[in-house]
């Protein structure tokens, strides 16, 4: 059984690795923390601003380095992996996927319910050189997906507040958003050579284990299987995001 970690794995020379996300099955959440969730996360968002500034300069340095050595220097990869982990667990809390408050730490947090696994390795120099151009399609998809989710976030918040947990189809679609965002950020930061994919979940693999995750933890997202309702919600979020962007552009031009 693979042990997930907020840290990064040593550079791998094997086939490109698609970053993975592990979140437990939807759990009961305290209604009080749901009620004030986004207020509680304000300090985390402030920390993310400063981490984002530091990560930007690390990515710029790593980009130049990767053009010469075809990989990120290990200190840069380690720092960016930790930043990616930090922002992923903050986003998981903000998206109401978990109730546990994210710790203020860049160190590995193996007992936190949200885990990622990244394996920085060799990079294609040509893909590194054109990374800004290559990431545009994924950036558009991620932007539409996120905009669609946040367009109905108040409804989602009310559902979780009333029920005390996130319904399974909504959990699936929200986890798909978080995983795609994490993979997009990993690709942007050159922590992965694999292009962000599997927006609608993972394909069924005969003989593959149903779940995989840290010890005594069942992962609901590795693999991520979307039900029909979850798939419809993902499509709906994308459509709502497109409508929101079109409406915003029309309002701006008017």
C-alpha cells in the first residue's frame, strides 16, 4: 500500500506520473465550523498570498534551471511540493470537502485527511520552454470549472450546513475540481510532466483495487469514480462557469 505524504518523492525516471489526491469518504461535519468556514480560513488565505509570491520566484528560477538540467533542482522541487500541498489542503477545507482545520505547516502532515502525491522527475526541455503556452487550455478549463462551482457555492454551503455533510454526488464533483486544480498547479510549477487530465474521473480498470491510501484511511479519490449524478454536476459547473465568464465579458464591454 502506497504511503501518501505532503512531501515529494525522489525524482523518478519512469513513465510520467500524474499527481494523485487522497480524500476520505464524505464525513459528518460540525455545522458551526461550516457556518463560519470561510471566515476561519482568512489567516490561511493570507499565508497563501505570501507563499504564492515566494513560489512565483521559485518557479521562475526553476524554469531556467530546468531548461539546462531537464528537471527542477531538488530544493526547488521540495519547496514547491510543500506549497502545493499546503494550498491543496486549504482549498479542500474551503470547498467543504473536510471539516479538519488545515495546520499552518509546510512540513509533512501525514495524519491530515487530505493528502497528495507528486513525483518530480525529468522534464522535456521543449515542453518547459513553451510551458506558458501549453498550460493555456488547462487554465481555461480550470477557470471555468472553479467559476461554475463558486457560482453556486452558497447553495453548496447551505446543503452542507443543513445536512451536516456533503452529499456524495456533490462530493465527487467538488473533489474532481480540487484534483484537477492540484494537477494544473503541479504542471504549472513543473512538478509534473503529465498534462492535467481526467476531469470526469478515472476510467474503470479491471482487476485494480477499489481504494488505496494511507494506513487506516480509505481514499474516495484514488481512483476517483464519478457517478452519473457526479458527472452531471461536473458538466453543470463547466457550463455555469462558461455562462459566468460570458456574462462578465458582456457586462465589462457594455
